[in-house]
C-alpha cells in the first residue's frame, strides 16, 4: 500500500492526528504529533484507540501483527511503529 517507510510514517501521523484523535483522544485541544510523540503517555491513544491503530497498521502492512507485539514497546511512538512493522521495499521489520 505504501511505497516507502516515509509514506507509511506520514500516513500513521495523519491517521493518529485525524480520525483516531477525534474518536479516542482524552485531550480537549489538538496537539502536534511527530514521530517521537509518546502516544499513550500524552493521552493521544487510549485502550480503545489501540484497537483502531492496530487495524490501521495491519491493513497498511498487509499482514496481522503478532499478539506478542501488541505492546507499548512497539506502539509507543510513530517511529517505533515504523521500526517494528515497516517491511516495504527498503526492508526494516524485525
């Protein structure tokens, strides 16, 4: 679906800052999100939001995320998500 890690990263940020934020964020005002923004600690992602984020990532990478990786170590920031799950033409998923 995405041709580069950068495209995947931008799509994640757009999804988190847009529809996911509107549906799930506990914040009352919008905030700027970048690759290093802590998603859980800031309240951008909550326990329900992780389900939508997981579905987005699985659709974007074209395969299920192993249950052992449904953890803040892998989903804590956009950069961690990219490092953990992007395996496009450039490779990178571990």
